[in-house]
C-alpha cells in the first residue's frame, strides 16, 4: 500500500479507481510487405510503472515503440495513450499527444552538428515556443543536472562517451515533461559499469517523475533492476508477461533459453 507521504500510485489502485492505463496497446498487427512482424500484441502500462520489453533481435521491439510514439501506423488494433486512440491519427493530429511522450532512440540519435545543450533544447525550441531564451537555457541546465551532465553544455556529441550520449538523449526525452517515457536499448553498447549507472539514473527519474515507462532492452540484469513488469516478445506476440520471478518460474522452453543468456 502507498503511504500517506508517497506520491506513487500502485497499478492495483489505478485499476480500482477505474482509470485507464496511460498506455494501452490492444491487438496490434504490423507487417512490412509479406513480413509479419507484430501479430496481435496486447500490453498496458500504468503511471509510475516501468515495463521492460524483451525479445530476440528482429522480433519487433523497436517497431512496437515506433507505433506507440506514432512514428508509424499499425495495420490494425488500437493504441490508447491517456485514453485517446492514436492508431488512426495523422502526424498533425498527433501533435498534442506526442508531447506527452519522451523517446530515447535505440542509438541515442543525437544531432551531430548541435552541442549537448542545443540537442536538449531542441524539443523546447520546437514544441514550447512560449519559453524565453533564458527560460529555455535554465530548463536545459536543469535537465542536464538531472542526468548528471552539468558542465557539459558546450561539448559536441562526437566528443562525449556513449554513456554520456545516452544521458543527453534522456535529458532530451525529458525536456517536455513527458507522462510517458519510451527507451529503446538505453544500455546497449555500454560497459557494465556505465550500464548500471544508466539503470540507476532511470530508477531515480522514475521515482521523481512517476511516468509510465517502457524500456526495450537486451540487458536482462538491467530489466530486472529497473522494471516492475516484463514482457517477452516472440514471433510477433507477447509470449509471457509478469515479474522477473514469474519468468524464472516459467516452463516454456524459449523463456528458459532466453533467461540463460
Ligand atoms: N521500415 C521498415 N521496413 C521494412 N522492414 C522493417 C522496417 N522496420 C522494421 N522492419 C523489420 O521488422 C523486424 C523487426 O524490427 P525491429 O527493429 O523492431 O527489431 P528489434 O526487436 O528492435 O531488434 P533489435 O533487438 O535488433 O533492435 C525486422 O525484421 C526489421 O527488418
Ligand atoms: Mg530494436
């Protein structure tokens, strides 16, 4: 149970209150030509909860995130974000909803020609035009402090480590104060120590901001630390969903094999 001091909302409390999950993916199908990638995916994420999405390379994890953030359209099924079905909306219609979502791309995807500060300022410049230049600069400094990168404003993406690039990507994803945070492989390509530092940062951000988070990862250790719930994708479907212990208890051969990695 949440204490009186706690600001967290437990998933059971949300269900009891009858409120919709922040993200609700229902029976999503997606093919590229004859290649069926997603074949009836169902997932929900509540506020304050982190769902880890696992699966082999090429199972459609990044495709799923791109559908949720509206960068691509499903062939069928519904994707409800804060109660609104986005599956049929155009990019223009998506505008307001997109601002609720922060997205860290699989390869950090920073703008190479922009400094660290300008990368983080980018969403503010384009989606929060009411901010003055000094307010924007303050917000950027605050965000970089939050991800442990204060003092690095003027550096270029090519001059910082992979771990720092992920932090810049995270700061940029957080710039518009999203209710939903989508992270695609936040620890991929990092050494174990940097990976654990990113895990700690994600946990801290989640504790402070109580977002609905989805983290795609290959890193089982990371998934165990940062998530409340895990979903393992296989052959276009959610093969199993539950706590890490639920997955460990599973008799499904593929789950056992996957956890051995
Ligand atoms: N725009 C596209 N056009 C055609 N095929 C695509 C497109 N995007 C993704 N695919 C295919 O969909 C499948 C799933 O891709 P996706 O990138 O989601 O895999 P993934 O689970 O994220 O893999 P990884 O763990 O390697 O990142 C792959 O076979 C990929 O080639
Ligand atoms: Mg991927």
